[in-house]
């Protein structure tokens, strides 16, 4: 487990769960929309909304990085 105060990275997620960061955040996002499941775990709607926002931001960042990389590749092949 990561030491307290240490910033977690995408690599930590991959090592601990065996998923890519995108897979992890997509799965978490799918779980967070299951309100009855979250209620049974004691996760409040406020916390759920905050976690959903984190997932959306992380997935959007990944999409942006991929789009920029794709544009760079297109430009370098011209």
C-alpha cells in the first residue's frame, strides 16, 4: 500500500488491481451508477458524485492525451 502523503500514480492502480488506469476508472464509474449497491456499502450520494467526477476527469484527460498524440502522429507523417 502507498505510504501516507505520497501521491498515487496511474502505475499504482495498475500494480494493485491489474487493470490499466482507463479500465479502472471505467469500472469504477459503472459501479458508481448502481445506487442500491452504493447504499448497501454505506456510500453517500455526495461521495458517489465526487467519485464520479474524478472518474470523468481522469477519463477525459486520457482521451485528450490520446487525441493530442494522434494529432502529433498525423503531423509528423506529412
